[in-house]
């Protein structure tokens, strides 16, 4: 019952959609709109459907306006309208409606005064996710081709059927119908594959023989000699030296050359799709630069925050970007215009600097996570498995943290006291607490890497 005396009835389809949308992204804020109509008696708002919108950033941007317009046009032909808004906060203990959510609700109320705002209780969602009885959620709904609910239901069903054999990530990772299994040896991997095959085929699922493949990593230069083959049943799985998972190319030797080339190709594909705008002489050059920063550069930067990048990789990415920018300006190298002049004309910063910002932002995200989270466990695995062999050791991501930090921090004199000052506060603010803790000693020795900083100065009282 609403405050205006109306009664709101939620159909099962709408209920399932916004519940599964919230369960799909438990660590992010999610939102969407409620679709329905007022009953003939004008005392009941019938919510017949729900349309999930965002699950990462929920800003008041043109994307939201465009989404509401498209949803309104689509459902108006069916006699339905936007009658409400649902929202789930990022934190489980946050049961207050944020300012952005209130503004969105107010915007909907302008067109539908009886609109309701539905705030989901995160604690009840957690209890629902851990419950063994899910019959109420999946009642009478089946999987069929083309349904928007099919991916959610498939993931939910697969998680239920395999919860007894799943291991802690990253030894077992699931994304939709993709399964990644890690093993110390081929024999161990065969045992786990057989366990998964039996568990899935018992309930009518089947592991794909033609799409399955395995890769034997050689990160630490220690290999166990084994003559056994990796199989699913009687089918031998082919061995590969690289494969693509979630948009990133992984190589068996731990290098990133394949992923760098793949990201550059992805950027060129986005650039060619937008070439009608980027190569149009009638479009202002500043607008082209803004379009490039929004549509093309994110495709190149995807996943770069985890790269242990070398100078040759940075040069390769930088050269690809400069070719795009020169093409946008209608210039070539024969015009003998310096790169700095081209960047100033377009209004685009060097992509290498953006890679540094993303890397430091990811560094802060990882260090803020609990010690038992997946990213922290992978970090500990990397430290334990790194064994130095002959020759020059491979560059690690932690060496890049040292380099990026030393470039983006400077020591200044203020009132006779030594204090740290940030060149890029937005990218490095998280390092304040980290440098003040003893964990920093695991990465860098200040005497070796930061000549102008003494260990005696590292305490929270010295920071601005």
C-alpha cells in the first residue's frame, strides 16, 4: 500500500527480473524501471514488467534519458507505461535512497504522479541467495530461446547443480556457460573434468567437446613431465598456447604480446565503425577528440590495468593511437607536425598516461579488498609461484607500481616541514594509507627506489 492510498501489485515476471538483476551483481548498485498500468478502478497500480538498466555507475547522464525514452516508446504500444523505479544499493548495510536515485524517482513522477520507488533490502537478498529453496523464484518459468531471463536462470541453475563440486576461486571460475578449472597436473585436471562431466550430464547438461581446450602454463619455468592426455570422457582435448577469456588473451608463457595486439585491433575496429564521424571534415576537431575518448580509447584500455607492460608495448599502443589521431586531423607524418601539436589540437592526453592512471586505480581497488577476496588470493599465488631462473627476470606488475608511484609523487617543503604532495590526486589518493602502512615494504625499499624519501618520514602525520 502506497502513501497515496493506492495499492501496488507486482507480477511474478517483474519480481523475478529485478531480483535476479540484483543477485547477478551483488557488489554493485543496480537500478531499473517498473512497467505497468493503473487498474480500471483507479485504486491499484499493476506492475506487469521490469526493465533492468545499470549495474555499475548510476549517474544522471544522457544514457539514462535515452533509455527512458526508448522504454516509454516500446511499452506505450502495448498500453503500458513507466510506473515506478527499483534500486538496490552497493553496500549491504545501506538502506537509504541516495541522491541520484531520488532524482531519478522525481523525474519519473513528473510523467506519472502515482509512481513508486522500490528499494531492495540487501540483507534479505543475501539470505535469498544462500537459501536452498529457490522454487518460488523459478516457478512456472522455463528456459527458451530469446528470453531475457534465460541467461539469469541458466546461471542460477548451473550454480545450484554444481555448488557441491565448486572450489574456491581462482581454481574454479564460472561465467555464464564458460567454466575455467585449474589444476597442478594433467592427472588432477582429468579428475576434476570427470567430476564436472558426471555432475552436469546427470542433469541433462553436456560439456562441449569441440570448444573445450587446455593450456599448460610455464610461468615459473618448472614443468612436470607427464605422458597422459587431458580428456573429457574418451575425447582428447587439444592443447593451446593461448586463449581468449572475457576479452583478454592469456598466453602460456605469461607474456602479454598477444593481448596487446588484440587490444590494438579492438581499438581499430571501434575506430572504423565510427570513421563516418571521425573522418568527417565538417565535424569539429574537439568533438572528434571527445568521441574518441568515449568510444575508441576504452576499447584499447580494457584490461590494461593488469598488464606488466614493457616499454615496447607502451610504444606500440602509443603509435597506434597517434595514427588514429593524425587520421582524424587529416594529417600524416609527411606533414611534419609534432605529436604534441596533434594531441593539443584534438584534446587527447597520451594513452600511456591513462594506462598509468588505470593501473594505480586498480592497485588501490585490490588493496582495499579483504585478504580472502579473489584478487588478493591471486596476488598471493603470484608471489609464491615466482621462481627466478637464469637471465633477466620478467617484469612484474609490482615493479610498475613502484615506477608509477615514484613518477607521480613529489616531496615539497611546506613551512619547514617535509610533506608529500600528489601530482595526480585522483589516481594516487589511495596510496596515502598504503604507504603509511607496513605493507609497502613488501613492494619497494624506499632507499633503493625513491632517493628523495626516507623511511623515517613514512607516517600518517606527514601527509597533506
